[in-house]
């Protein structure tokens, strides 16, 4: 298993699909989500509070819409195997 997270590139983001885990910036929060749907301009992701370090405003599984510009890290080789 990789020790470092994967920094997203345009090419990697274009290849994301359902089951991929990404870290997103939502206002001042960094949240890990599992992609559950891919739309033309945005993604739908399921929040995984157990992966988020303290300060996560969500304490249960929720879905959230986000755009590719919000993606800060990829969970490849750690939370998913892209």
C-alpha cells in the first residue's frame, strides 16, 4: 500500500469513476468521499466520516455534489485501487 496520496492531474481526474475515493475541499473542510456517480460537470460522492480527521462537520454517511476543481488528493492504492 502506498504511503503517500496521489496528487490529482487533469488526466487522472478525467479517468475517475464510481468507487474511486477523493479528498475534496468544501469551504474550509477537507473531506474524503467515494464517487458514486459521474455527471458531465460534477461528481456525486458519498462522505466517509471515518476517513476524515477531526473537524469533519458530518458524523454520518451523506452524499454531496462537487466539481473537479474541489479535488485535492486521490485515494488510489490506499482507499481504492485505480
